[in-house]
């Protein structure tokens, strides 16, 4: 009952009064969880490097204070316990330095990618080591140094491992309880002040972990929100608002990139310039709202006809569309043009004002890039081929010279 009241008080102090200020209405998605996992792994990799530095610093501190005390006559004979601590600390320090010199910290990234239970096992082993060191130091009448070491380790681990409660307490619990258990076995009884100090330390660790963890999650949520907004703005900047396909800007970027990479490709890029036949008459006859619906239907048909993830369907302007084909032969491009024509005709969108058919049709011009040719020249040849299709009666395609 007492522990329940303490937990309620803890929740009220941390969650309701402090963390409530940072809470926002947030919808968690698989992409958000993936970002959270990546950020947690990255934080654990940094934590491992930080704890390496803490281990080196604390080990050097233990070795240094032993020598200083011996020189000042305050520890003329440390006894076997002091010798055990000295040897174990020296071995641990050498081990840490060897790891750093041989791998240049690349091991931290690989270790940080391990599963949480494996990381927790490693931190538990490390916690047992430091717990025994603290016990031996306190048993050797070095209470001040052992307590200083304990609080350095506890709050260093809090700063490093707050992103994972399992890893944090896998380290904190052995460091905290092992000296008390060993003291109870070898030097009973245990002072009540020591037990109270353990509860105070764990209380501070838990409250600090909850606050840091909430701030960490809030930062990840803000980063995810920023990424979502940036992706949305990028989509708006590179897509046509009516048809939801690529706009002229995205088309220009893709075509320029394909032309730049063309010398490394087996076949150069090809463009198919498409124009809806007599679309102005369609608008005059059926209205602009029906005209917009017609363009959306044409867009869907073009997308179905292409069906290749590496290709791009874009709105070139007004009733004009363009298809960018990568790594296809000119013969294959003509097959795609036939498929596009078939898809459009299968829509059977009525067009009573057309001079070609009683439904909506399209004309196409095909041009394949030539070495040394500019984007403007390529599009000019495709436009000439399109104009030839219109001259020959529309509802057909032509290949540029």
C-alpha cells in the first residue's frame, strides 16, 4: 500500500505536472516506430562509447588514489583486498584501452545494434564487476571513495542508458545490490542508512530516467513530424495538384539525371510526349469540371500502361503529359505507346466534339536521347514527332527522326 502511494505520487509529480506540458496529440505510425528504433540504437551506440570513457576515468581514478594514499602514508598496507581491486582495475583498464586501439570504436556501433536482452546481459556483467569493486573498496576502509565511485557510476549510466530501462537497470541493480549483499554475507549486519541510501539513489534514477525518456521520445516525435512535413512539402513541390502525378519540376529533374547517367546505361532514356486530342473542344462542350475528371482518368490510364517503377508519368502542362522511360529500347518504347493508346481508348470517355472519334483519344511523339544532345533538343524532337501525329490524323504515335 505504501509503495502504491509512492508510485501514485511519483506519477503525479513527473507525468501530470511536468510531462503534460510536452504532450501533444500524436498518431504513431510504423514509420515513427522505425525512426524510434533507429534513434534508440544510435543512442545506445553513443552510450557505449560514453560508458567506455567512464570506465577508463574511474579505473584511472582508483589506481591514482591508491598510489596517492600510499605516498602520503595514509595507506601503508592496503592488504589483500586492496591488491585485488588494484589488479582487477588495472586489467579492466588495459582491456578497455586495447578495445579502443584495435577497433577505433567501431565495436560500439556493432554492439549497439544487438538485441536489448543481449545488451542487458553485458551491462549486468559490467554492473557486477563495478559492484564487487565498490564492495572491496568499502571493505578496505575506503568508504568515501567507494561512495563517490558508486554515485559516479549510477548517474553516468543514467545519462547514457535512459533510452532503455532494461539496459539501465541491468547495470544499476548489480552495482547497487551486490555491495550490500556481499557486506551482509561477510560483514553483518548492514547499516540502515546504507539501505535508505539505496532507496534514495534508485528513486532519483527512476525519476531521472522517466523525465529523460519522455524528453527523448518527444524529440523523436518532433523529428518525425518535421520529416513528415518536409516530405509533404516536397510532394507538393514536385506533384501536380489535380492529377497527383509528377509535375514539370520533377520531370525536369528526373530527365536531367537520366541523361547524366546515360553513358553508364545500356540504353539511353526515351520520352513520350502525349497530348489529349481536341481537349479545348471537350472543355467547351462538357465544362471545365468534366475536363478535370477527364485528365484524372487519362492519368490513371497512363500509369497503368507504364507499370515500371523506374519510369515516370508527369503532367507537362494543360492537357499535355510526358512519360520518361529509362533503359528501354526504341522498339520497346513503341510497344508502350501502343499500350497507352489502348488504355486510353478503353476508357471510352465520350467526346462528341472530337473530329477523330466519338471518345477521347490521344496523340503521341516518341524521341530517344542521343549522345551529346541537350534536354531542350530531345524535347524539341519529341514535340516535332507529336506534331506529325496530329498532322497525320491524331489518335496515333510517331517516332522522332
